[in-house]
C-alpha cells in the first residue's frame, strides 16, 4: 500500500511581470476569426492580417499602421441582394492563409468568403486570382503540396458539400462531393486530405478523391484536425474535436484510439506540445464548457482551467516570458485573455487534522490510498479586453500577443517583466 | 410609479378593453388559428385602422396573392381607397414603393406579395435554404429604416417554414424573434394551427419566444360554426383570458363575451 498523503510536491510557479497593452486598433467592424501573423515580403517585417464580417482584409504593420485594405465585397444585382443576409453576405469567417503561390519570394494571402469566393492577393493586397464555389466558405483554406509535384494546392471545403482542390493559379483541379456542408478547415497528411463535415463525419480522402476512411461523431465537426506523433514514435495520429463535446484521437487508418469527453462543443483545432517533458505530446484545447483542457497522449486529463464563458478560438502554446517553461494562451468569450502555466498546479484537498481522521473507524484505508489532491489549471496572468475574443496569434520574435475581438478591436498585448 | 406602456389597438371592440387597451407596442405577437378563423383579416384590419390614423404598416404575404387579399378585404367593406396601399410584386420595386410611402401624407400599407415574386423567379437558383427568410428580413429592415413603419404582419410563419428549412429551429427562431424585437416594430406573426388545435405553432418554441399569443378558433355549434378569440398570453398586460365570440359587423370586429362555451 502506497501512502501518498502529504508526499506530493506542489508544482505551482510564482511569476513576476504583467501583460500590458502596446496598442489597440479599431477596425470598426465585427471580427470573426484570429489574425494571421506573417512576413509577406521576406524583409523581416511582420504583418498582421485579418478579415472582417463586412468582407475586408486588413494588413497592419507591427505598430498597427494600415498597410492596405482589400474589399472582398462582391457586386450583386438588386434582386439577388434581397436573398442574402446582407450583414454577413461577404463575411470572412476564418483566418487568411499565406503561401508563396507565384514563386516570386513574396507570399500571397488566400481566404474564402461567405459568398463562396476564394481570393488570392499579392503582398500589396492586389488580387492575383479568385475562384467561385457554389456555396459559402466558412472554414480556412489550406495550402500544401498534396500530390508531391513540387507545386502547392489550395484546398477548402464549402457549404455546397464539396471539397475543392485548386492549383496555385486558382484553377480547379478536382472537387469531391460529400453528403453535408463542410465548415472545417482540412488538414493534409502526405497525399491524403482529412476534414470534418456538418453531419459529424470525419473524412480521409486521397488526392484523386478516393475515400480512404470515414469516422462518425455525433454532431457537426467544425474544427480543423491536427496530426502529430503523440507517443514520440513514428506513428502519427489525428486529433480532432467535435461539437458532440468529444475530442477524438484516431490512428492513420481512422480507427478510434481514445476519446475525451468535455461538457461543451469543441470548435477549434487543438494544440500539441510536450508540456511536461515526457517526450510525448500533450493536447491542449478549449471547449464551450468554458474550460481549457490539457490531456496527455493516452487521453487522460492532466488539468483543466475554467473561464467564465466559451473558448472557441484555438489556444497558443509558447514560452511567453522566456523562462524555459511553456505557457498556454487562451482567449475566452468572457472577454479575457488567460495565460496559464502549461504544467498546471497540484492542489491539496481540504482534510481536517490528519490524526483526527485516522482515528475514525473506516477512514484509514480511504485516506491513505487515495490522491490527496488534484491537478488543476493555473492562471498566471489575465488580461481583459473590450469584447468577445474570437482568436489570437503571437509574433514569435517579440512574443507579443495579437488579440481579435468580435467588437472589431485588435489588441497588441506584450509581456513586461516589471512595471515601470 | 408604474411606467405607462404604449399600446397598439387590435381594433376588436371588447378585446382591447380586455387587454388594457391593446397589445404593447414593439411586442411580437403570435396570431394562431386554423384555416378560416380570420387570422389574416384580423391582422390586416389592425394595419388598416392604424393607416387611417396616419401610420405605416408592412404586410408580407407568402402565399395569398395581393389581388386575392385585396378582393377579400374589399368584400369585408374595408375602404382601401382611404389609405395609401402599395403592393410589391417585384423586388426591384421596393425602393420605388418606399419612396412613394415617404412622400405620402396619408397612412400607408406596403403589401409584399411573395407568392407572385416566387412565381416570377421560380427558375432562378436560390443560394441556400435561408434565402426567403433573408428576403423577409431585408424587406423589413429596408422599410423600417426608410419609412416610419411601426407595424408588421407576416402571413404566415407556417408558409415560411415550407420555404426556408430551419436546421436548428430553436436557435434560428430565437435570432429571428430578436431581430424583430430589435426592429422595434409591433409584429403579428400568423401561425396556422393543425385541425385538432393541439399546438399554437409549428415548433412550439414560438410560444415561448413570442410576447403574446392570440388564438382564433372555429367552434361547431348546432348546425353552425362560431368564430372565437382569446388572449392566451400577453406579456406586460393584465388581460382577461376568457373566450370571446368574434364577429364582424358594420365594418368592425367585435369580441362578445360569452364565457367558455359558444353563445346560446
């Protein structure tokens, strides 16, 4: 019999410093997705890109100056416009993706709209090409070389129940019809494409459109899958959340390895990182039960941290203060950005004087064999914004966090060791 | 001190008195009843009488054509020539109609005949299943923003459900009702009840979302059918929930107190 009571080390770390706002930009429009941080011209200068509900793409420099704005509003005739939800007809509901499609050393920006148009813009915000699908594009666009020909393909799902594959020039290579709308951003594994649909299915198809496997969850799959070597070996696993409240881990053949139950819908891509230095990957994600979860590679909960509202945007894993320990950055619909200790915290349960308990008949065995406490999430910093946080991104070099809020504000939050 | 609530009359003699003078302005009211129970007539009569008082109302008919509605109302004895009634049978005409209403000093009713519009565009592909709901919202928004419209009738919710598939009715109806409340219009949503009168609305969520329910029914009595009306629910109102007989005499609706059973 192992006596654990009182022997567990408390893992909490106390940190100095604070989060401070460096600037705030008001786009004066609703934002629906996290920003994208990139070096468009390969000059070392970072750009902050984001789309708005009214259909504009903004490019800001690191000091919040507008570099350019692209208006993706499509011209429609008087009758057609009556059939549209005018407020969201042109909305950009996912983060833009970037890739050097033309091979000129500068990156293009690719994104889809509610009107079903995918645009590729050059680094100056000028259109390179556009492609019209039959239905809305609500998930992100992925750009990868799927067929191994050395050229990237542009892949996205649509409300018209098709997965589209375009070449780098915006020409349709192929499209595959499934039985429901696609709102999840696809992921690519070698020459296979994995994506979720609104009837709860996860599809894995080959570049040629052959269905390799499907896996059924019980509700819409809106999150992007993430692929990782969970156990540190060569085997890769697909991790994806569903709005049926479960996080699923599948093997490469689509067989369920484990599933983890939360109490809310899971909308976003999970983050993978070795947060406890065990050479395996842990999974960190948010749920609409208001919690951020850290789950180990076997699907066991390590810790969770509860905020006051849903967590819909993906979390970020980074060492924000450069102390050698990872932090989890999560934006919540409760308007707050939370920075959590990736290792969590061990909290002892309240137990009245040990001697007193030990003397009670029947208590001895329970007390000495059970855990004396539990792991929980540990908040290090919290920063309140002016609206629902729809996503954030990090500028790797400066560790600045760029937060998009539904109200239209873009906040740049930086870590400071000590207040002046 | 109790805040005075602005009310819109139903113009049914006897019923307004049973509701502290009418329905609270800005409320979304479900008007439920089986076929032939005079739902359209009662609601149009409200717009008509308000128009006689200089107000502007919007009536969106999803199935009954403007001509059929017009004929029916004229047969009832409503003097439509006394108000500015503007039919919209083509969506491109909406701006022109709004312009006419804005420049007219008398009260107006804009009748949007979606049935005729549907016939006209039946071969045009509609983007998704929310399209007709979007048309209704866009028309309401446009009319509300550009005129002094204060009343809206949708005839009917049941027809809307056949045109626009609601994947998640609870969520989508919540946002639709909130949209109507945000528009600050006194809204009457006509709901067709099944013959057994087992429910006031299709999904029954509408019962909770609405601010009030007015139930119209047909009750067989001897060799006749009696029309009856009752206020099932009316928020912010002390109302008499008894069943009234509904009659239309001399160009006026009347709610006659008759207790639970039809008049003997």
